[in-house]
């Protein structure tokens, strides 16, 4: 329940319009995470290939990396979006 409020619920936090309009929506966090992961995955694929010399293994490593870090980045962004420090 608490995690749901941190990630998705803006109404439950009672923000005013001025504060809320500066907050990032979940869809934006997802798209940012996706675009960053594409860049990161290409990097992981290249490094994995250089280290292993096997494209199949490098692709497997990059695929797992893509999925896990996409999810982690999304939650990281949503939590940091709730922190008022530095805004």
C-alpha cells in the first residue's frame, strides 16, 4: 500500500497544483527508463562481446541486464521524484 502511494498516487499526498505540475508522471519515468536502458544495453552488449567473444552469451547477458535495470531505474526515479531536497 505504501509503495503504491509512493509510485502512483498523487491525490493521496494532497499536493497543490503548483507543486504537482512539477512532479513527473509515471509514464514519463517509464519512457526515460526505457530510453536509458536501450543505451545501457547496447553498452553491455558490446562490453560482454569483447570480454566473452561470443555473441549469444553477450546477448543473454545484455537481455537480463536490460530487464532488471529497467525495473530498478523506474522505482529509483519514482522514489527520487518524491524527495523534495534539491527541487
